[in-house]
C-alpha cells in the first residue's frame, strides 16, 4: 500500500444514520491517513436529523453529508476504495456491487438508532450509543499500523474490530 490516504466506504441500507456517523468519525479521527465515504443500498434520500444534531452538538464534521447510493462507488470514476465496512446487518447480507480494486471488507454491524421507538430522549440516546460504539471501533482502526501489516493480518484485525462492544471488549464470533 502506498503513502496516499486510504479510502474507506461505510455501507448501510439507508445511508441516513450509522454510515453517516461513521463517515464523520473517521474524518475526525483519521489525521489525514484516511478519506471517509458513506453510502447505502437503498438510500433514504436524506440524512437523519438526529444524526446531524448529534454530530453538531459534539463539534464533529457534519457538513455536506447526503444519503447516496453505493452505486456511486462502483462507477469507473469513483475513488479507489481500500476498505469497505458494512455497519448494518441488512447491507452485510445484500449482494454488493463489484468494487474496483478489490478493497478489504469487514462487517462492523451496530443497532440502527433510527429504528428505535420511544420518547425523544430514548431516540437521542440510541444515536449516542451507536456513535460511541462506532467511535470505539474507528479509534482502534485508525491506530492500526495499516502500512506495516500484511493483507492476512490486516484482514484479521479489521474483522476483529467488528466484534468490539461499547465497553471496548470483544465478543466471540
């Protein structure tokens, strides 16, 4: 892998909450080593307002996000992806487009905060919990010596990151 920044795509079904949070988090924590993108298999067409509210309240990147199709990243003129992470179980089980360059893939599924029913406080808490879980995983990912690991070791590491819980512990697969 060269010295250029690695392009990472976070996939979800609707590209309105989890993948948007992940894109913001990686943009924040990347220190220029990664370029974050997000997309969905069935984009909602708009970013969830709670996702944007949370990002703004935490002073995280929140501008310019839009709900878009993963087909944009399978096009010939799309950025060459190095990693593709699914953050929802639905997208992980869907047939994905063929990604140019054969990026490394892993599943980092987290619960959908947009699906939570209840009070406004409960909904916002769900977004905060999803944010924290994704932040734990992204901090671990950005700390990996990506350029120093062989492909097999790197694949094992990114798969293991998908098993990290809110507390930072890993769960058995």
